[in-house]
């Protein structure tokens, strides 16, 4: 074993920084999954009949589906009947201000460095914090509502804007889409809803912090973003989860709808508990994210920094239906220890003169496996479609793996599709050069990795970019190779 | 300041340095010359703490400390600077950002407070003048796509920023055009004080017209086989290495 691998061995044994949980009383569903549970959830949330029916239909569909097995990941089969499908902090009345919020909750945010108090003051970020399944605090609502922007929890949207929810729910990711999306549709607990009216440019970054805090609770977030004609919104989602011994399932669905000339930027920093250094525990993150550029000249841009989860299965995609519409995917996916990530994107060109850009930066350390899976599809009527894909892999040490699976399907001869891929290792030369200038190895790794991922990090809003850089450094602490 | 005693070092089991002795005092400039493959860069790397090289025998003390006990970064923080013969490229990291990290880590080690962006920039501006380096170059990714000469100039700029006590310049002159050679040498000379010392590794006596050495050593086959004053460099320029090799080979039989 080389010296670098020894260092790697010693130092990757860092424990997860956000690994703790606070005991809280919860109000939860009985264990297992059946029609009664779904009815119970729906009743608990005081949902209208149509939504209950939608859930039940999704449940039926799901029952007939099989768990997908094509991803380059392996994990023990999840016993979905052993999970609980709803849990909410036990506080019957919704708080009106932060003062009314359970101090224990506030403490969690503080320890994560994202206290609402602080966030409220900071640079105009509206925060809709989701703890477990129910929103516990929403700020800046007033400013937003003056512009006609709706930004609230999904449950609230169901109550206050049922016509919007009914119109768009499942319109981008239908219940039949895939196994996890169907499951989510049946049992989704809560999430965020965002509506930007025509012509409105959302004046602040919208952000939501997700966090799992109840053992054995499957998490099924549902997010729906609708951007009407000529509107603009930048939406941020970030999460960290407490350490657990059992694997936790997270199967979220995010749907984005962009009308003519609308632009939606969706950024994620994902840091679910990845499992300990022996590969024990950790979150299973099986997410379906898709946006449709429905109108001409619309644009959807996904940026993700994926550092967490034991197993990640996630392909934020764009359906480029409108002519001249643009889809972008910028991703940094880091895996360490025994993590497995199979992530990428799909760009489906339907409209004329549609463009897509894919920049994927994989970083693998420890004994992890990191796969990029991307599909570029150009349909018959998509004249002059353009795609550029750049897929880079950075390896740290020699026990990890990086894999690239590009799928290209072109049905229109005018299409121009470019694909570039590189694989590199953090060089001893680079590390020594940094050391020789007085930079410690850990900081050198952080510097080199952040440089490597720069093109993606640059896409993030400023304050998120700084957090993301710290997160990358933290995740890779000691992974020299 | 630097005392090297009977230093032996090998790489992957192959001995390269075979008993180096050298004493460098504050304020001195030492030139090390010698044929290709004689071990000049190896000596520089061993002093800087490159882990691939195994020190099999001998001692190195620097400012009274056992240099060989220190990690590469601590050697740098103690004031050892190596201008690389082949500077490394780091994509996506600007020279500015890189240097700021370096300078602040060195300062922290020395118990100084870290420089804020404004202070750092003003020091940078001042040092940029010294080697006439363009700001644009410094905002680009470190050494990526730099010309050979630009890389070398950037090394000396970094040296200016880090203010080392012992600078080892490994063939900094190769790749520099005539004007750049003068500018870079000027920079090195201006950084010279009575407290610090410089070791210049070079093949060309021309550099020594600019950076005038107090001593010239010839490294051959892992040993310093001849030492003298700057006149030795002139002699080498004229006669080449054969006569020294013969002398040395005869002595070692
Ligand atoms: N990994 C290695 N295994 C065996 N020999 C090596 C290895 N690395 C370097 N060497 C040898 O060590 C010797 C000294 O190399 P070094 O780079 O120190 O020479 P130098 O004096 O700097 O030469 P130059 O003037 O060409 O820069 C060379 O013969 C080189 O081939
Ligand atoms: Mg050399």
C-alpha cells in the first residue's frame, strides 16, 4: 500500500459532522404501507377528495411496478412495509413566529449553522424549513405575496391554491413515471410549492432546508415549481441529516414547469448522512427531478452538489418542448468511503433550436463508486438541436471507481451533439507543490477539488457556493491519493 | 543557517545522493552546477521534503532544527522555498487564491494574523512590480497554459510573496528570454538580505553574471566534487565537465 493510501485510510475515518439527532415527540402513522395508511395520511392533512383519489391511483400503479435494478448501485432490499409513512413534530397549532417554534427545533438549525433567526436577517433569503414532513417556519412571505409569488409548504398550497396544484401536480412527473415517483405520489408527506406569476422576477433566492429527524420514517417530499410567462426564479434546496444506524429511504419528487420566456434555476446542496466509514447506515436517496420547458425560449437550469447519501439515484432532467428552449445540468457528485452514486441527467429535445449543456464533475474517494449516467435524446422535429456534454472524473486513491454511461439517441440529422470526458487523479506533484508553499495536505486537497469543480460551483448563488466549498472540503477531508 | 552533512538519499531503492556536504550561511548565494542527472533536482527535492525520496544517511539542520524531521509544509513555513524546475499546473485555482492560502498558512504558523483581501492585494501589487508580472496572469488558473517563462516568473513572484529564509532556485533561468532573465534576476537580488540565503541551480554561467554567487559547487554522481568561487563557473563554461568527471572518477576508484 502506498503512503498516500495509508494517509487516506487514517483520515477518511472522520465521522459525520452533522451526525446527531434530537429526541422529539412525534405524531406518526402506523408502520407499513396500504390503502388505509394513505387514507390516514390524507385525512391527517385534511386533503380534498381529488387528492386522496390521486394518491390511491398512484398506489395502485406502484403496486404493479417493480423496483428498478439498472443503476450501478447495490444495496440490501428495502422493506417498505417496515417503514412509517408519516411523522410530524407534535405541535397541534402552527407557529406564528419563530418564538413559538419548539426550541429544540431551533437548536437543530443552529447546530447546522442555518438558524432561521440568522437566515431571516441574511441577504433576503426566504426560508421554508421542512423538518421531517411538516413546515415549521416560513419567512418573507409578505414580500413575496405582494408580487403575487406563492412560496409555501405543499400542504398549505393544497388548501390555499388547490386549482394550481391540481393543474400542475403530476404534469411533469406522472405517477406512472417510475417506481419511486409512484411511491412518492401515493404517500408524499409535504414539501414546497412555488408559483411565480407572469412577468415577475423573484427578487430573492428561495430556499428550503430539508432534514430527516425521525427514525424509520420514509421521506417523501414533493416539490412543485411553476414559472409563468417571462418570469424568473432561483430556487435553492439543501439538506443535512442526523446519523442513523438503519438505512433511511428518501424518495423525493421535484417538478418544474416553465412557460414561454420563463427561467428557473434550481440549485441543490445535498448532504444526507452517507453512512459511517464502514458503510453502515446512511440515507438511500432515490429522487426524481424533472423540468419541462413548455414554452418557447424558456430555460431550466439544474445545479447540484451531491456529497451525501449511502446510495444516490438521481437524474434531474429537462424536457425541451418549447422552441429555442434551453436545459442545463451542472453537477458535482462526491463519493467517499462506501458511498455509491449513480447520477446524471436526461435532456430531451423536442422543440426546434433547443440547446442543452451538461457539465458533470465526479469525485470519488475511499472505496466508493461514482457513476455518471446521461441521456441526450433528439426527437424528429427538433431541428438544429444542440448539446454539449462534459463529464469529468477525479479519483482519489486506487480503490474507488468512476464510471460514465452516456446514451445518445438522435432522430434528427441536423442535431449537433458533443461529448467530452476526462478522468484524472489528484497528483502527488500537485500536492507536493502546495505543501512546498506551506499549504497543509487537507487544504491542498480542498483547493484542488474546488478548482476542479469550479465551473459547477460558479453556477451556485454566492452564499451557497461558499457553503458548498466547505462541504466538499469536509467530505473529502484526508482523502489523498 | 543550513548545514548538510553526509547526505545520502535514494529513490525506489536507487541511491542518487551519495554523501553531500554543504554549509550555507545567512547572506550567502551558492550556485550548484553539474551535468544532467547528477542529482541537483534530487537535492532540492530532498531539502523540500518530497516523500518519494528516502534519506538513508546523513543530517540536515536548518536554523538549528533537524530539517528532515519536518513535514514539507512545515519546512516551507520555516522558510524553505523551492522554485521548481517544472512548476505544476492546478486547474481552476487562480494564482491569487493559491498564494493567499499559502501566505496565510505560513503566517499562522509564525503566529501572525492572517491578511485580509485588501492587505493581501496591496502586498501583491508591490511584489508584482518586482518581477514585472501581469495581474492577468495571476487571475488565471495556476500555471495552466502558462508559457515556460511565465511559469518561472510566477515561481519567483511566489518567492517574493512568501519571503523565505532559504530559497532554492532549480534552473529558474531555463526558458527565460534575455529580458526576462534580467528582470527575474533583479527580483531575486532585490529580495536578498543579510538574513536570507539562496541556492541557485543552473547550467549557465550567464545567470551568475546577474545573480553573483559567493560559492560555486559542482555536483557529479551524487556528490559535490568541486567547490570554488564564481571563477569556477567561468572555467566550466570554457572547459565543460569532462575534466571534473575524470578527476572525480579517478578519486573514487
Ligand atoms: N524514480 C526514479 N528511479 C530511478 N532513478 C531516478 C528516479 N527519479 C530520478 N532518477 C534519477 O536520478 C538522477 C538524478 O536526477 P535529478 O533530476 O536530480 O538530476 P539533475 O541533476 O537535476 O539533472 P538536470 O540537470 O537534467 O535537471 C537521474 O539519473 C534520474 O534519472
Ligand atoms: Mg534538475
